């Protein structure tokens, strides 16, 4: 698929830089050891198969995988399902995040991306949203329309949750109220 080709191009660049990457995807079939992890291990000559964190991985094993990923040096990939791997983990060894499968809720994606935005992150962080688009007719592609929807939802949430700017007039009104 177009997203899968984009994934490989991104991983090629990350591997060249010797950095680490988190790939968020829902498909348990692709997460299976004989599928994407095996392909990535062979393609990049990894000494071991990329680790997977999903709902089938116990809390204890999950933490062992996080610890190993954080400790080991050099290029590596971790595959995570958004629900199981998108909360409660600190993965600052990675500074690249790829959202291979998309959620309709941008807060879920942002929560996943936040795994690398933690105290201890010392590298610039890069977030990727591979899109499958029709060349020359992008606006008619599902992924393009989904991205527009997600951007609109993010902007709405930001405008709803952000406090309005405190103006000089607001300050004057506040000071005048204190004096009275």
C-alpha cells in the first residue's frame, strides 16, 4: 500500500541516522512476529525482531520491552497499538513517531506521540502521518480528507481549551477593581 511504502521510506532515513522510531498501528495481524517485525528485522539487519506492545502483552513484559528499548543503542523500531501503547509509557530513546493507522480522535494520536515528548528527550522529535493520496487529485483521497478533519478537530480543541489572551485592557480593569 502507499502508506506501507511511505513507512519504509521513513524507516530507511531513520535507520541511516541510527535513531529509534515508534510505529503505531492497530492491525494485530501486522504486529504478529511473522509479519512486519520479521520483515523489519530482515530489511534492516536487526539483531532481534522489533518489540511489540499491544493489549496481549502483560504489564510486566511491557515494562521489560520498554526498558530494553530505552537501554539498547542504535537504530530500532517498536510497534505499538494506539490503545495499549499510547498511554503510560516513556519512550524517549525514540525521537521518531509514525502513525501508520489513523484514529478519528486526534487526542488519541497526540497521546501516542507524547510517548517521546517526556523529560529526558534530548533530540528533535519528528511525527509522521503517511497518507495514501491520488496524485494530482489529493483532495479526493480518503486519507487527505481524514487529515483535514483531524486538523479541524485539533484546532477546535485548541481554541476551546486555550485561555484567551490577557490584554492590556484586561489588566487595567483588574487593577481598577483592586483599587476600588
